[in-house]
C-alpha cells in the first residue's frame, strides 16, 4: 500500500496537481473527448519464430463516465485507433522493409474504481471493428502499397479484446495510460491463415471532461 501511495503522489506531482483544490468528479456523470497515440505490435501464439517491430499510430474519440456509487462507475468509449506493425530483413541478398497500418473503430466498456478523486483504475472488454488496412512493401528501388476497406459484414472481421489502465484527473483534464490486447486474430477477411496475428498495444491520451 505504501508503494501504491508513493506512485500516486509521483503522478500527481508530475502534472502539477494540488489535491486540496482538486474537484471531485466521483459523483458526476461526465462526457469527454480524448486524443493521443498508440504504440502497437502483433504476436502469433502458434508461431514462436514470428517477430515484428512496434508501430506508432493515432487514437482519439469520446467517452462517457457513469457513476454507480462513490467509488465505482462505468465508462463506455468510442475511439478511432490506428494499430499495426513493421519489420525489415534480407531476402535473396536484397534488403526489404514492410509495414502494416490497421484502422479500427473501437468500443471499450470499462469499469472504474476510484480510490481517490484524482485517480481512476479502469479495466474491461473492448470490441474493435476493422475499417481499413494499408500494407507498404519496399525492396531496393521497388515499392508497393496495398489499401483495403472492410464493410464489416463478416463478424470475424472484428475482434474482442481487453483494456486495463488508469486515469489521472487534473481539474477537467484527464491523462489516460492504457494497455490492451486482443483475444481473437485480426484477419480482416475472416481467414485462419498462419501466422494468426493478434494485436497488443500501449496507449497514452489526453482528454477533457465537460
């Protein structure tokens, strides 16, 4: 408990917050907007030799905090998020690079626990709708870009995952570190080809609650 308290004080100090002047949001329904960055990668649980490098992308959207008690609440969110991965190597003596960017409409349903007015611990499931995908390949003087849109008629084009993190409240501003991972593969065509990619990501956003 002492370590937890020390971490909380450090977070509050970084953002210049005075706890005595902090507004208590715990009993108020709040609508907010947020924007920031994802750092994502993929993994394949059936292929231990598969390796990829992480890739940065944009994330932004809106959220609604619904209190269900002094310390508990529910926070649904609606986000546009860019994920993907990148890599490079040598094939037949020629260097190559590859990157994939996937654009999602995400719906996290987060449960919140607020031990202090300045801090919310959040966790819950997330459903992500794949909107589009862009692949870029380059080798020597050759380069190719492939872009695909998805209409999401096939439900397997969408993935179920989980999100955990916390919110630090500074007056009306909210700093939100998150970590997340998918339970299902992210093949937009619903296939089960190998490697079966699954997304994992770190996220940091800055939000404003009205």
